[in-house]
């Protein structure tokens, strides 16, 4: 298996741009795409329920980011995959995004403020997705 990537591989300014991309700010997604970080743009889109972005991550050498997206969505096989392949940071990040108190505390204790902001953004995305899925006017037919 190829070397696995981690969100810790990126400079804080790139993580901040990724956070803005998660919020749907297209200029940050474009920045990631044109500055050598298409995997973060794809991860942003995958977390926002874009199946094509999820597939792109799988076939372009970033399966751990596709699996991270699924682990954030509380899919047991993805959570187990991250643990099995010792993706400890990604596993803890996914748990924090699922509002696991111990995982959130780990980020706070380690003063990983930039990731705490991203976790908050993902909480908001998941809340909106939950609302949209229960809103009869927003459901796809």
C-alpha cells in the first residue's frame, strides 16, 4: 500500500483555506485546485456529499481522505479502516467531527486551534445535512 496522507501534512494556511472551502466559498476551492491541493478540494466536496469527489479521492491516491469522509459520517467500516491502517490523527479527527468528547478534548489539549475551527465547520455541515434529509421539501425524489 502507498504511503498514507494526513491532514497534518499541510501548512496551517492551507488548512484554513480548506476550512473556507468546506463552507462553500468557491474562491478557496479554486485556490486549492490551482495551487496543488486538489485532494483537499475533493475532500471538501466529499464531506459536502459529492460522490464524484469521493470517487476522485479513491482513484487519485487519497483513499484515506475518502475513508475519512465516510468515517465522519459515522460509517463503521470506515472508522475501522482508519484504525487498522493506523491513521490515528484522521481517526481522532473523524471522532471529533462526530462530537466524541474525548477526541475534541485531545484537539483542545494539543492546542490544534485550526483543526478545532474545521471540526466546528464540519459539525455545522452535518447538522445541515441532517436537517435537509428530514425536510420533505429538500429531499430528492
